[in-house]
C-alpha cells in the first residue's frame, strides 16, 4: 500500500500546519483518495471502516474550501453573510459521533489565522445554549437530525444556503430511524450543493439514499473486513451464559488490562455488569442512551484519562467513539448483526495500532456466531478457558430461519423530494406544528403497511 504525504494533496499551508500539530504522519488510504476529490467539488460516495481516518478525509478539504472562500471575500472587500446562515452541514447519527467530529474540527482549526465558527448540536442537553451560540450563523454545523430540526423550528438557523452536506455513518442514520427527519432536512436544503455520503456498510437502503442524494459521485471503497483483519486480533471463548461476568473479570485480572470496552445487549445489562465488576474492585461504569449527556461525557473523559478501567456499553457506543490506544474490546453479548460486529471491534486497532477483540459465545449462540463469521469472511476458532468450560449443550445448527432472525436487513424506501409535504412557514418565523413523535411514525408505518397489504390482495 502506497503511503501519501499530505503535501501531495493540494492542502492550504494553514491546513498543513494544523496537520503537523496533530502529529498526522501520512494520509490514510481514504484521506489520500477523498481529499483531492472533495477539493474539486465532486460529490462523494465513500465506504470506509471505523478507525480509517474518514473524518479527517472530509473535514480537511471542507475547512480548506471555507478558508479560500473567506479569503476571496476579504480580498474583494465583501462582507460575509450574517444572520443564521450555515455553510457546511454535517449530519451524524449519535451525540457521541457528533462530539467526536466537533472535537476533530475544533482541534484542527484552533490555531488557524482564518477564523472558522463551529457549532456542534445534539439532543439530550438544553437547546438554549445551542441557540445562543448559533446567533450570527456558523461556518460548520455538526448535528444529529432531530436536534437540527428542533433548532430550525426555533428559528435558530437556516440551511437554505448550505454549500456542503455530509452524511457520516449513513447506514447508522437509517438504522436508527432518521428517514423522516432526513426527508425534512433535504427539502429545506438548496438544490445546488456538494454532497458527501460516508458509510461503513452499504445495504440496499443506503444505496437507494445515495442514488437519490448524489450527482455523478466519485466512489471510494476501503474494505472494512481487510482493515479489521490487518490491525485487530480476533478471538472467541465458549462459555456458559451465567459465567460470562466471572470470565470477563478473570481475563481482565489475568492480563492486567487497563482499558476495556465491553459491549452488551441492553442498558439493564450494562448497569448490572458494571456493578458486578465494581464489587470486584475493578473500576467500571455503564454507558448507554438513557444516561444524561453530562454523565456520558464524564464516563468517556474518565475512560480516556485511564481513571476507569472498564466501560460497559450498549451499541450506542459502537460508532463515534475515538479512544486513543484502546487495546481491548469484548463482545459480552454477540451483536445483532454482522455489520454491528465490524463497528464494535473497530473501536480498537485504530490509527495504525494493533488491538484485540474478544467474543463470548454461549452454547445457545453458536449458530449466530457462525453467521457473523460467514458474513465477515473470517474464521475464528472457539477457545476454552480453564475453569470456564461450558456445561450446556451446543446449538450448532444454522438454517435460513436463523439467518433471517439474527441478520435481518430491512429495506429502506426513501421518499423523493417532490413527494415531501411542503413546510408551512409561520409569518412570525419558525415552522408551524411539530415533528412526528415515535408513536406517530409507528402509526403511519402501520397504516402504510396495511394499505400495501390491501393493494396486494
């Protein structure tokens, strides 16, 4: 694999200085391919795994385009548009990924001569400080779709002059049910803009979204399987369901691990496992979507500062977390799908470092484990740890029913722009009405399914 210097990619001296301060050595494959294309103004369709440097791949050229635009306006003595204008909009599925993207942008821009105003906005925290910060507009807004629409409804910003749109982790945006929100956002955007869509996986719904959104896009693909195999050692242990916590504690103590990210299936289990580890004097905290944003931020800060040894997380943490030198990821519960497995283990082995990913496989989960391996084209031998050998009978059968049950991928039907109901503007500013609640969406979906059923008869 050819390594590329950032000097070869046509970046502004201010950007190159920021890169040196971040101690980036050479451009990763996704950065080397994406940066020149984004600088040329091309729409981009990029598949890249977590930990591949994809955030910098679009942030660096977009910041450069903002710098050049500001400099041109200054040279001609033209004042920048004020008000609530947004120039670059980055959409991400979770608060944590938004925060990570915002931190990356902030660290790159903090010492630049040209001032770049950034706003990172997401739910789970008070909207008022975000509204205050958006006074006068922003060069870059990083947002979750729901909070972005909340701010638009409060007349805190406008997106009708956005020049660059980024959808980061597009597959996760759709998995989390943001279809309606994306439709509303696309309706409010100008037709002429640059669009970048990045995703770790490309199921049918993401491909449909790409066809709808992108115009003559350049395409980049960095294999998630190849990347994870190169940097991450993958192991699996057979263990009875009831002995998983004891095995986890045993492995942590035996190997003297100092930073372990443990994935579980539910917030309740995150709380229980973390509490059991604390009783064993292993400093652990749960991490899930029901925690306040302040608590989540504190847990991550403590984990990064090595004040915490273990974080027990639901899949809310499988994307968007960038923890330097995270050595070990443990699948306490197997992930729901093969793609979730890739995202989970991608938290380790980042930035050229090696990592270790362990999976606990109970006798009941052996069929599902085989499917995960098959989908990811890996073969991981099941190991036994002395004293934790399973006593239960193996479930070693796989069939089409199992595959549909465990690895279901729902088809995405994206609504074309012309079919979106127009937004009714309040003469006093803002948008009348409210966005549909989850219950509203479920009722609408049920009605739609019922209608399709009747038509099919």
